C-alpha cells in the first residue's frame, strides 16, 4: 500500500486524471516528464535545502563560490 498523497501536489494532480490512461505518445510522455522536472527543480521547496528550490539553492551556492 502506498502512503496517502497530499492534495494539490503536481504528482497528485498528474496521477488522478491519468491514473488509468497510458501515454498517448512518446512526445506526450516527454512533455509530462519535462513539466514534472521543471516543477521539482524550480517550484517545489526542499526542507533539506533550507526550504529553497534546487535552482535557488544552486544559484546561492554559486554566488558564494564566485
């Protein structure tokens, strides 16, 4: 059994309407994966990164190095 999903997360929103559907094409699958990766890296905050997005954390780390 899987743990319950939080409502409103992209994974939940992606999985509910598409639960019983397979990808119509490889291009559609690539688009859906691209949207998820964009959300994960640019919108979702991560507690292990000080509640920053991975891109924000990377930019901050880069500024500290340069």
